[in-house]
């Protein structure tokens, strides 16, 4: 049995109704509410076929049906007519995202907040991974006689600031020379591997400044001891209470507890592969790996700098999510985030 045009229209009507009302719908209501040009009896027969094919479920003994996860997947793949964001919203996105932004982390956190406000769902984001970035520039800036500020700028727009303590006083001229030497030797190197380069290549080949460099190496290495840490953000977690599916307090608490665990958010986003060429991942119900979110849909998109993926943003909510609204917002926000990061650090 195949899905013909009429079945698709009926299924789309049922999905639209459930997304809007969260209630099962019967053939007579569909006939009255949606102008499909067929009788309730015909709709009823088609609904039986759709149920047999696994696209509809009957939650109660009544005649009403609701979409299955399989139906949502078909809807996302074939039926969704994406709603265009208004020009006003599009033009304001950049301004909102850049407002009072001083660091990349603030930009990502602000983006998650905007994403939740625009979609009315819980938003998620992970910040750029420092260890995967390549070094662009290194500068040592004096703070006082025995302390310097190590500034590392990466090609993905991340800036790492660390205070280093020196054993002896080093002049500004010497700090500038060392900064240039470090930049020359480390530029283009992945930041996660600079420890070995510092210990072997630099200290063994920069004889004139070997004593100073050796006193810096251990401190620099220690400053990157937490380099594997990834920062995650979530916003609008309590919006889950807006959906009748989560009127069950225990179910809502399970969802909130899961999202509040940063390791869960990071693992959930990092272990998702982008599904299509539009930089988009859509995971519906059972397609999610965790039991706590198998009644949810997750939509993610990556953001990039210099063509390299450096982070992800996403939205999570019930499977009856407004896909036609959420998908273009997530896509647009990830694109704007990539463009802003590029402009911001060039």
C-alpha cells in the first residue's frame, strides 16, 4: 500500500491539528475543519489505511487518531512548508545577538536565549571547542613585574586569556620578541597539541630565550589542563510545562533534570550527525538515544568559522513540534551566528 496524494493531505491535516491542539481527531471533524473535498466516510477509510501503515495511532478507544513518529518523519521530509521569518525579525537577529557581547561564550549564550524566545521551545547550544582550533596569534602582555597576560587568538575566533607568573623580571621588548617567536612557531598548529611543541621544539631551538621560555612552558601547559572542557548552554527549560504532554510532573521533572545536566546536552549534540546538505539534523522520538527524550524531537544546526564546524545550536520539544516554524529559525540563526563570528574576529 502506497501513500498517495489524498492520504498525504489527510495525514497533513491530522498532524496540523495535533500540533495545534494536542488532541486526537476523527474523520467527521477533519471533514468539517479542512476542505479536502472528500466525505467523512472516505476520510475514515483512508485513516484506517494510514493506521495500518504505521502513520497513525489510536490513543483511546474513541475514533480519534494522532500522528506517530513515523508520520512526523514523513511530514518533515515531504510535507513541511517552511514559514518565512518576517523581514523585521530577520533584520533584528544580528542586533539582538551582538547586543552587549564581549566574548564568544556570551554570543553563544545569547543566541540560545534568542532561539528559545523565537520558537517557544527549550534551546540548546555548545560553545566552540578550544582544542580543535588552530593558533592564529600569541601575545604576552605585562601585568606587573612578575606577571604577564598570555593571549592566544585562534582561527575559530576563540580568545584564551591566562595570567602567567614569571621567575624573573622580563622587559616589554623581550616579551614582544618572545610573542613573535611563539606566534611564528605555533601559528597554524592545533591548540590541543601545543604542549609537546612547547617542550620539545621551542625550548630546544630558542637558545637566547631558553631560560625565560622554560619558566613559561610548565605554566602555559597547566593553563590548558582543562582544554577538553566544553561549555554548554540551555534556555527556556521550563517552557516544557506549556505542553499538555508534560502535565505529568514526574515526566516534566525527568526532562528538566536531563537538560540541566550539561554532560547530557554536550553528549546529545556532539553525537548527532548532520543529516542533510542544509546543515540540519532532525531527530524524532525513538530516533533519540536517551530514554528521557524519546517523546521529544531535537532539531540541530552547526555554526562554522573558516569553513570548520566549531559548535552547535538546537531546539528540543514534544514530537508534535511546529517543525515548519522551528526549522527555518534554527537554520537562519546558525547561519547568522557563523557570519557574526567571522566578522567579529576578522
